[in-house]
């Protein structure tokens, strides 16, 4: 016999693969009275772990809804266990013992919540369901029913996005390395740089064994050709000549793989991904730097020499006006280097007279 009612709801719609589902609300309602010695058992779909502590058979964040302390207060809370194969996990009240008849009346809701963890991808149709069963003290199945589970969004694993040729500042050109492990086979990948804005793949290239299907603004689609993305096998590739975004900051990406070049069948994804590189901001020199001799700073003492430009082997003062595309916080470091033309050494730098001025003078400790 079917149950009077059996529902399983992922209330927060947490659908990503290998992610915790914090709130699964389950309602079971049996057509027969539940008696002492009966067993209630609820099977989770293959790959869904509902066990918190295997040593004590504790369910993962089990919470009765509408009953205190539990639906079967003398029997106690249910236990959760997993078979090794699958895994196939189940929640059960074994040998109910309430000391009354019936222990729980028919056609009344038993409502509770548990937590679980999604497997990496949706189980097969034949395995993606929850099963509730009422078994009598004589091992007779009095009622059972299935409830469909949810469809999982497979997530690309071990994703990495980094500079291929050293750090570059915002708005410059760079080569980017991508690495990821797919859950499903796929041919093609869609890459979208969401933040910072104004990434541009329009002039980007890839190795000749790949095909670029689309490249417009911050979006690029690549056909990886055969064998393409293979389940559980890491794949690395490089995108060359990427125009980096404006301003800098932690990058955020949307990456989706597809089964076909027309991008009709989605396979894996990782959205709002912020585990890649942090884009350095841009330092802009405003105007022309000014180099003045030590004599210029003492015009009254050196009225003639103060008119000349600094000469070789003389100390001078260099003044720069700079702007930063990222906030500059206290206790941070400002690194200044000087390099001459070609391989020749640059100017010698000393800390005497070093000063930083913003809206006012900024306290700084110069170190060589």
C-alpha cells in the first residue's frame, strides 16, 4: 500500500554537487496505525549521506517539526546508517516502543528535517528517489512509497585560474592558465569573467589543437576537441592575450561546460567563482615626473647652480604624482624601484627627505 502522504523537499534549493544541503523537510503519513515493535525506515537516494556520526549512528542535524521532544518520545530519536556500497543511507526508528496502542495513530503527519550532502552529480533515474517504508513486528511491509529527489548541478572540481607569465596590473595584457577536473564528459567550455568589469577576450588566442567558437567582451567559448573534458580527469589549458579588467580586485568567474558545440546540453559548472587570482590594481603616473637638483632647493645660496638640471653623480630629488585604482591602506607597503636602460643600473636611492603627501603629509618609514 502507498502511504497517505510522503513528501521530501529541499527547502533552500541547494542543488550544487558536493555541497551541503542544510534543510531537507520530510513528511510521512501512514495508512495503518504504528504499533510497538514496528519499524519505520526512510532510504535516501544513492550517494546522499545523512549520517552525522557513524560510530553512534547519529542523523545529520535531525530536527522534529511540531513534536517535542520527538514523535516517539520513549523510543527516542531515529538512527541513521549507511551501507558501504553506493553509499545507500537510511534513517530508521527500529522496534518502536511507546507502551501504548497504537504507538502512533494512522493518517497523521510525522514531520522532521535533516541535512545531507549532494553527490557530485544526479544519480540515475532508477536511483534518484527517497523511499519510506512501514514494517510490522512480523516483518510484513504495511506500506511504502517513493518521492522523487532533486536534480543536481554538477560542479567543476579543483578549479584554478592564474597568471601564466607573472602578475600583471589591471587593464594590461596577460596570458591565463586554467585548470579544472570535470564531473562529466564535455566538448566545450564557456568562460565569463564577471568581475572586475571590462575583461576582454576579443583578441585572445589558444593553442591550435583547440577551436574558439565565440569571443566577445568578457566571454569566450572554446571547443577542446577530442578527447575534450573527460570525467574525473584534470585538464589544463592557456588563454593568451587577455585584456584584464578595470580597477583590479578579486576576480569572479562563471564557467560552464557543454556536451555539444551548439551549447544546448549543459554538463558541469562553477558560478560566481572567486578562487582564482586577485587582479593587482593599476598605478598611474600623473603628468611628468620632476627631477630637481639639491641646488634648486637652496636657491638663495646657489642662485646660478639652482638654474641647472641635475648633473651626473649629484644627488637630486624626484617627485612623482601617482594614482591608485585600488584603495591603499595603512600598514601597507609601497615599493619603489629604479632600473636603467637595458641592463644598466638605475639611479641610487636613499631615504633622506622621503615624504608621501596625499590630502596631507602621510606618515611613512622609508627603508632601503
